[in-house]
C-alpha cells in the first residue's frame, strides 16, 4: 500500500552504507536511533515529466527470473517454477523481455534498449535465514540507457518497480 522500494550500495572510501528508499508516503525516520545514521536523511521529491523519445540513463538491481515449464503426472501443463538467470547472457534475455530488443519489439516497462548495450554485473545472492528458510534471491545490477516508448508505463515502472523480490531491495529503477 505504501509503495516502498529500496536499494543500497556500499561506499568503501567513506565506510558507509548508502540506502535509497522510495515510497508513496512520506517517511518518518524519527524512530531510527541517532547512532545508526551518519547524518540526517536527505529527502528528494521527484517531479519529472517523461515523454516518448526521451533517453534516460538508469541503474537497477533486479531479480532476473523466468518460468520453467512443468507438467503434472497426467501430462497436464501446470504453473511453471520460477528459476533465476545466473549468467549475464540470461540476464540480457530477461532485459529483452522487459525492455524489448531495441529493434522495434516493445517490453513491458515503457522503455526500450538493445540488451547488449546494458551493462550487467552479477551480485551475490541474498537469503533469508528466518521467515523464509531456504529462500535465495539471485541479483544482477543493470546500468545503461533506454528510450521511453510509453511514458505512462515507464512512470508506472518507476513507481512500482520491476520484476520480483522487491521486498529484498530489487526492482527500484534509479534514473538520471
């Protein structure tokens, strides 16, 4: 309901964890112990208009998955099992589904880019030792440029994130 998305990065030079949080409601950081923060949180209100044809630089950490087909014992097709892409080539296939192929095919986030132009860096998996024992989330960092093909769909992707594992800091699209 609050539309919370997040991502984080380590600044090794400053020995700091940088946390970016986006939400549809104003954040209240007053309950965070003062010793936990290096400084006051920095708030930005994003008010930007996107148009078809705009070229946008972006960065995102995603959980690139696909559905592996399965069949039941009676040979009926059943819901596929979600499987992670674990190589840059697989992640580029995921990008092609989301962004289109850059040659006219349109993806579902309102922007297009040739997958081979997207920089892919595989990240360590994330796991949850408590409530979802055995959960492992594959992650990849994407960097590149895209061209807006559907401004409303692009704004929806910026607002709601893309892909799965959004509760585990995946899916937030950062733009410049």
